C-alpha cells in the first residue's frame, strides 16, 4: 500500500506541466542525438548535460533521465535500420537488422518501442519496491565495506565492458588517479595541480566525458572515413494481432531478466540484452527463427535493455554507488545539482526521488506515443552527411565545456582529454571504467582513509567485517579464475604453435 | 616494437610513474594517519603492476600491430585549441569559422561553400543559445 502512496506522491510531482515538458524534450532530443552514428548513451548524455544546468533540480534530473532513455531508443533505431550498433544495442543489430532486410523495419521498430515500454513498466515496480529497502541495507555498510564494494564494482565493470580484467582495471585506476587531482579534503593540500589555479577544484567531469567519449568517437569515425547510406525504405508500423501476441511473452521474460541484471554491480543494459537474447533463443516457442529476423529476437532484448537501464538506478539512489559508466555520469549530474545520491536521498529529497521514479514511467509513455509514430521523421537525421555533422558535434562539445564555468580554458582541457581518449582508443583501452574510477575515486580514498583511521592502520578490518570479506573473497576468486583461463589459453596457443 | 600490447603496457607504466613520482612530493604518513600522498602512491603502484603484467604478457601472445592516423586527431585538436584562443582574444564568431574550416581538413572531402554554410548555421545556433538559454557566449 505504501508503494502506491509513494508512487501517487511521485506522479503528483512528475505530472506538473513543467516536468512533463522537460521529460518530453529529454526523450526527443535524446532520441535524435542517440540516432547519430557513433554517439551512444554515454556520449549523448555528456553532450547534453550542460543543457540542463540552467533548469531547476528536479526538472534537470528528469530531463537527463529522459535523454538517457531517448538515447537508448535512438540507438536501437540506428541498429535496426542500418546496423550501426553502440555498446547498448549490439543485440538489436542481429534480429532487428534481419527484419529490416525482410522489409519489416516498421514492425521491428514498433516491437522495440512497445517492448521497452513493457520492460520499463516492470522495472519501475521493482525500483519502487526495492530502492527504499536497499537504502536501509546501505546503513549496514562501514567504510571498509564501501571500499570493497567499489573495488568489486571496478572489477565487474572492467570485465563486462572491456572483456579484459587487466585493461579495464588499469583504466579504472587511471580514473581514480585523475580523481585525485585537486585539493585534498583532509589536509587542504593541492595535489597534481601543476600550480594551475583552475585545477584546484579538480578536473571537470564534463571535460573528461566529452574528451574521451565525444571527441574521441568523432575522430574514430573520421579515421575510418566511413560514409553512411541513409535508410530510404518504407515503414509500416502497426503489427497484426498474431504478431502482437508474439511480442508479449518474450518482452515479459526480457523485463524480468533485465530488472535482475540491472541491479547487480557491473550489470546494466549491455549484459542484460545478451542474457535475454540467449534465454529467448533457448526457451522461446519460435526459437528456430531467432537469428533470422524473429520478433522475439527484438522484443526480449529491447525489454531487458530498458528494464536494466531503469533498475541500474537502484544501487545509485539507494547505496550511492553507480554500477556502470552511464550511472557514474548520472551521479556526477546529481552532485552538480547538489543532490548526494545514497541512503539519505530518499528521506532528504523524497519529492525528487519519487518524482524521478514516476517520471521514468512518464518517459516510457512519451517514447511510445511520440517516438514510435514519429520514427520515420527521426530517420531523416541520417540524411545529414557526416562531413556536416562532425564540425557541429565538435562545436557542441566546446559550448558544453565552456558553459559550465564560462571559462574558455576548459576547452583546452577537453582537447587534451580528446587526445588522451584517442590514444586509449587506439590502444584498445575502453574509457568506460575510467569514468567510473574518476567518479568513485574520491569516495574510495575517503572511505579507505577512514577505514584505516578507525582500525589504526590494521588491514584486518577488511577481512573481519563480513560484507567486505565476502566481496574481497569474490574478487580473489575472480582473479584466480582469470589467471587459470589465461594459463590454459597460452598453453593451448603454444601447443598449436608447436604442432 | 610496433606491438600494440607492448605499447599499452608501457603507456600504463608511464602513467603510473608520472603519478607515483608526483605523489612522493606530498607527505605520505602512515596507514593509520595517512598523508595526502599515500593513496595516489598506492594506486600508482597497482597501476604500474598492471602495466608490467601487460608488457610481460605481450611477449607470450601474438603481436598486434598498432594502427593510427595522426591527421584526423591533429586537425581536430588544432581546431579546438584555435577556437578557444580566438574566442578568448578576438570573438567567438571568428572562432566558429576557424573551427569549421580547420576540422574539415580531417574529413574525406573539403568544400569552402559547404564550410561557409555550416559556419553560418552554427553562428545562428550560438545566437539561439545566447538568447534562449542565456549562455554567456563572447560572440562579438
């Protein structure tokens, strides 16, 4: 009953004219930018984050959430129609693009839209039920437990996003080191500032995000010299009743899987889609068709994608630890707006929390009623050639960086991070864990120093506390498993060479 | 030498050394009462270790050549820095024109007319930002 009360309270806030407006704009702009080649949710959010600075707190967070969902839908549209995937829409390329080849683009887009709606709705029920309870669990966490949890998060994200624990962890640590730049809160000493006054407050989140994701992505596309052929097919959106009936079970399965995987550290949309797709391929009634353009292949993953995108807010808003790079960016946005995500967020900013939860569902409705019917017009974005697009994207990167402090020097920092991001990309190092490390770094240091202070420098504190001991044991097991696999791989490789 | 895995390890170690040596300038302290240098030093050590493992491991796996194209990144960085400098000392409208003309050098084709059109469009957008969103852009 209390959930219903809370949700009603939330809708009261979300359904004000202003917030509805921000939500609608967020969804639409997010979709449009998300459609552009090379711009996934991460780059879209970092590009559009500065737009929300001048808005009131609740409006700006609602708009950002809208941008996130819009960008995800935009991603799946570009994946389905033209097979241009981003991290969050790889699976949509498989069956979605096959459906396009069969001339069923409209059906695929409708399926993706309606499945996202189903996934989002299920996830919001999970979010409303679980987030307050998890917030209470968070009070059982001491500084040592937080440290272990963050390390565990680094490990999961590193492995999931890059597939290589070593590379991912390296990026997370570089992020932590970048987070150290600035004034030390305990001693007041300026660290690694190179005597430059604008580094006293630390490196700006936006500079890193725009440099590593925006600029590096643009240069990557320039390097490959790819020219896109716009989609010119006809689109028939509405499915027939038997087709519609096939969407539901698969979407529900996907919603459940997505909701669960979204909560786990390192989880989130990417891994949820793969899991949902794999399960559909095994248990669906039409499993033989999957992979050749089946409705189920689109519905399940789209629902899981959306559900995981929403439930990944749970760890952020209840424990205060983002579990993937998008959430880390969201956390940055929360902090810029003066809201500290964590166990106290629900009690201190009750209207904001429940308003955000309710607006997620409103955002879903907008996606279905606005984006799905209008998708044929959105697709005209692809008719803009890349040679026109990329100077504009770079200009928006500049304006985005500048508008934070009205300081042109920040553009130099962004350019430097563009170069760094480019080098990392060429070395096949994924910047997503870096983002997480950068945001969590100061928290990790603070909690580590606190834990050490309490235990008088005794490292046993990490093993004596059950929560941190469990997490550290899991990390150790994982590392051992990685070592064993590497050993067997190299043995097999050397025996192949010998043969 | 042209082995991406090896270069990666070396780059990681270099970053670790940069921060690690830098952190020695600050007070380290003890674990129970840590100074500002302790935490960065610890993280740098871990990062150095990872870099070392990567470099050593590259000896055992098949070498992957490192590919890069300096042209695009050069024009893009030049455009961004030029934009910032010109906006600082002259005004942003000239900055936008410079940005567009400079970064287009990285594209596959170059067209003055097209660049002029893009510049004009972006200047209009900048004016809209200024009037509608209230951004303080030094346009002229």
